[in-house]
């Protein structure tokens, strides 16, 4: 793409005073870098992904309030993590983290284990144990 053709569409990046760097060909036919504020197809894809994340967070919150899962799953979704990432950050085996999603198991966790999770999410143990309705 030519440097003059780099898209400058409105996007979430622009509202945050953030520009993305991409490669383009200058007037001499050499590759160079050019800033862009956005590109419509990419903006649509990003917005769709953000909406999907919001849905997953709300679904997890609903399950927590119905006592179907522990607050751990809610905070994992809220922080855009998956089971493997959470397990890695907490230093706990993945199968154990998954087991901690069970409210009956979560309610019996030691303060040491709860603190590991709280540290990952940068919240207190009290916040970890109770989500805001």
C-alpha cells in the first residue's frame, strides 16, 4: 500500500490519542512506516471482540449470583484471561484452578490461595470473594 493510501478512519484508537504504526511504500518505492488512526474493518472486528468479552463477563456474573460458579471465573473473564493464563499467573495447576470454579471448593480455599488470586487481579481477598451486583 502506498504511504498516501494508509487509512485514517475513525476508531477507538483515535479517541485514546493512540495511533498504530504500519508499513507502506513511499514515493521512491521504499518501505517505510506510517501512522494510522484506524481502519474500518479492523475497528469493526475490535468492537465485535469487545462486545463478546462484555457478554462473557455478564454471563459469568449471572452464574456467580446463581451460585453456579465462583467469583474466580467472573474476575478471570473481567480481566480478559483464560484458564491457562490465570493458572500461569497464579502459579496453580490448571486443573486446580478449574476446580476452584466450584463454589463449594472456592469457599474452602485457604487465605494463602485466595491471596494468590487476589494478587493476580490486583484486588483484596474481600473483593475476590464478593462481586458487586
